[in-house]
C-alpha cells in the first residue's frame, strides 16, 4: 500500500499545499455476475486495495489531475462546455466531475493527485474506485455531501456516459458501502441492501490471471444489449416485464421459442444467477459454507457456457483451484474476458492454496499470477493524516 504512505508528501512536493486525502476500495463479487444491469441481485464485498486521491482547492475553476501511474496530467476548465473524453485514465475523474456539476454540486477548481493500489484490468474494479474516491474528494471540498446512494449513481452515470462502458451499479455501490468482515447482498432494483457476515472459518482469495479485461470495448456492452433484446421479446408476450429481474424460469422456458439461442442462453444465466445469489445469501446466514461454494461453482459454469464471458485462463485458474484441498468454491469474478477468480477456501488451507495454484498456473501458461488473500474492507472515506503517518511508519 505504497500510495497510502507517500501520497500526501508527493502532493506537497508537486503542488506546494497540504492536501486532504480520500480513499475508495476495489471489490470482489462473491456471486451475482451480470445481474446488476438486469435489476437483479449481487453479493460483492469491498477489498483492502484502494484508489487514493489527494486534493486541495485552487483559486480558479480549473481541475488539474495527475496520477503517479501515468505520465500525462489532465487539465480541464470546469466552466467549459467543450470537455470531451480523451479515451484515457483521466476520463474517469473528469466524467465524475461533470456528473457532479450536472447534479448541481457547486464545484470549485482543484489540484488532484491519484494513486491506485488496485491492479488495473484485474476485474477488481479499479475504475469504480477512482470514480468514487474522486467524487468524495470533489464533493466534500464544496461542503456539499450528496448521499452515498446518489454518489454511486453519479459515478455509474459518469462511466456510462463519459467513459462509454454501460456498467451496472454494483462496483460503485460497494466501494461506497463496504463494511469490514462483511459482504453486501444488494437488490439492484430497489438498492436495498443487507450486510452478510463472512464466516471466520473461510478466507477469500483472488487469483489474477494477468489477462487484462476491458469493459469499454469487447463483449460487455454487447451482453447488455443481448439482455435488452431478451426483455423486448418477452415483453411482447407479457407486457409487465421491465427487465430480466421480472422473468421466471418457467416463463423463460415456456417462451424459449420466441428467443434466438444466444438470447435464451443469456437470459437463462441471469434468471438462474439471481436465484443463486438469494440461495447463497441464505447459505451464509446459516453458516453453510459448502452450499455457498456450490453456488459459486454453478455460477462459473453458467458464465462460461451460457453467458460466455469467461476465457481459457480463467477456466484454467478455476480448474486448478478446484483440485486443491480445502476449497469450498471458485469462480471468475467481475465482468470477465480476463481478470481474476475469487475462491472461498478453508482458512487453514489458504497458504497452500495460494502456493499450489500459483505454481500450477505458471507451469501451464508461463504467466506468474497475482494471488491475494483479501480482507473485506470498509467503504470509501477520508483518511486522516495521522493514519497516513502511522502507515508510513509501519512500512519503514
Ligand atoms: C463489471 C461492471 C458491473 C457488473 C459486472 C458483472 O464489474 O462494472 O457493473 O456488471 O461487471 O457482474
């Protein structure tokens, strides 16, 4: 967590002012994939990888955004009506600033420095974390505090409209609402949520295939369009249907003939994945970790065979996980087409699991994966300078 230790110092050296620092966590989704934009259920948890934003106000209306991970800075005049995406990392914070402005938050100019600990393209939601950390930093600077649900919506809108990825609300929501030791069962229609405790006996381990995923190009937007197509067809039969959330398995099977094979497969994944999330939540509530793990395995098969968003490396990582001792369940997590798997493993086998999967994955692919035992973390928040100093000391 290098960013936590030096971001304030780096900021002072660059801008000659004392910043406020905010951080927003990445996430893993335990189950409920590609259900959020279908108004269904998801169960993510925030993880202890963060995006950090240091900020101080400027006298003018200019936003100067730097990142220690990228050479080019972005500068925009907040009053300009000519701000366009540049197809680069700064579209995330700039898009958020525009959304806040549109929502009536009286933004002022600022210098910002961004640092990310979350590996990019790993399916751990570095994009949502940069959006959320920026949104909190910019909003709090004005003394204006939109509520967290509204902030999540604004960040999602920035990604949909400015960045061009039609993502759902899961990632932004969990980055703002995460809670230590808990996953969150979220109803993406009502945005009601319930915190579900992660049992002591299990560890959650992410395995990054190192195959980068990308939500802007690729199949993500196409999957979303296929779901919308399924809804259009089924609505002709049953006009009350607003999203795949409203479709039962029975209705889908009865009208399978009205859908193309692809559309049927996508819809079948979503309908059954929603059921799996509710079942998994019940399993966690009753401490039935085995049942939870089975749901994860089914979810992976469905994402691989029906939704077709897995890839050879993710499948391999899951197969290798399933061969290890002490594994309850393994599946791809996030949008897919690369990125990471999430694994639920008996606590005492966590180390051997990480070692064995790393070496067998490397043997098979020649790629060194990144494997982390992750702790369910708190949602985005300002970071006290004393906390930054504390962490800096620990690392010396
Ligand atoms: C990405 C998106 C989320 C969600 C997942 C798939 O992470 O940002 O909104 O759709 O993919 O579950």
